[in-house]
């Protein structure tokens, strides 16, 4: 990962010397008195992912995050012997290293909410409603992929594990409000379709061999939700966001909302209850799995930190 720092000039020598002397750090660059806000020197370097948390903790101890600034950027590839040497000097595997500062920052971003979050969630639910009417598994998959809800669920799990009450409240409220808005708009959409004769109670009661599972949850619904929640959290903490697509396709949150909306519009109580249960099972399963997975990763991270502390003095104040 690439670390970019604005350092107060009076502490620049201390920071740069320590970074330069760390074998897990390479490509150290320093520009004196070029930063304008905050004022100071600009320092940039590449760090093995396994060492990022150690370096960030040391920078926090020196107050750089408050008196200057700290930014992290993912490096997709660094094909050079210096980078390989830095990686070799850091014990462990990059995929197992969790940069908790980055995880928390991402969680706060996901919990803020935006116009696009509501738009994607609503559009996904409307696509799911059409998928139910047409009994189209392709549209079900499309609705799952479009839905942005997992990021907010992951933010809630991060908040629970790290003890961030404000973040937990914001993410839970955003998830509730987002689904409420999507539900109201999708119900209105379904009522319009009913008024023009495109859907009727028979649209739900008729044979639906390909999408009938949406309103018929069973024990496998919980199993898939648990597995998807664990996989989703792992993909985010390990920096493999491409795996999230598989998570989106695995869970039935968005299709359940689409089915629920149609059930309200044509009034099908049986489907209404089943889709509500499907939604609840998926949300609960992903949340529980996310919390458990993050808690386990937190435990492993702390054990690794203690091991590193026994073999390196990086967290200690720099020697004169």
C-alpha cells in the first residue's frame, strides 16, 4: 500500500528516518515545505500490507494524523526487487493483513448514505418485482447485483466489533430508511402496473418454478446468508472487492423486497409473510456472520500484533 503523509517540518526528520530504516518500507520520497494545508513536508512511501497497521499506530502516537494528514492508496502491482524485499521482511500473508483504520474509514463512508444509494436500492427492488412477475432468474440476479445494501450491513458489523455506537446507529438507520423508501416506491410502481392491468393476484399465485423460492424461505436460506455475510466481510477486509459480486448474487434481500411490494399491491398475504421472513433471515444471517467473522479477524490481528511487538521495536519511540 502507498502511504502519503503531510508532516510538520519539525518532525519530518524523525518520521522519514524511521520509515527509511524500516525494511518493510520502500520507495521513500520526501519534499520539504511543499504542503500548504496542512502546512509541512510531504512524505510518500510504499509499505507491505502486513506492516501498515504498525506504521499507522506509530504515526498516531506521534500525532501526525492530527497535526498533519495521512492517506492510504492501494497499489495494484509493484514489480520491483525493492518491493519484493519489503514484502519478504513483513511476516505473514498480505491477504491476512487487515488495515483496521482503512476498514473503519470505509465503514463510515458506506454509512453516510447518498442519493445514488437510494436510487440503486430502489431500482434493484423494482427490477426484482419485474423478475417475480415474469419468473425470470436472470432479472433476479440482475437485481441482486444492483442492490447496494451489503456495504451498509458490513458497516454495522464493523461498528459492533469495534464498539462504534454512532456508526452502528447511522448504518442501521440508513439501512431501515433505504429499504423503506425502496419499498414505498416499488409498491407504488406495482400499483400502477395493477391499475393498467399488467399484474393481478394471479401473477403471484400462478406457477413460478424459477422464482418461487423468494417467498419460501427454509433452513438453506439462513445457511446461504451466513456464508455470504462471512465471504462479504472477508472480501472487504482483504481488499478483494471483486468477490462481493458473488455475495450479491447469493443473498435474497432485494428479491424479497420486490416480492413483498407485489404482495402488498395485489394483496397476497401468504406471499407477504414469506417474503418478509426471507428478508429478515437474510439480513440477520449476514449481520451475524459479519460480526462473528470480524470478531475472529480482530482476535487474530491482536495476536499477530503481540507477536510482532515481541520481535520489533517499531512501536517504541525512535532511538536517538
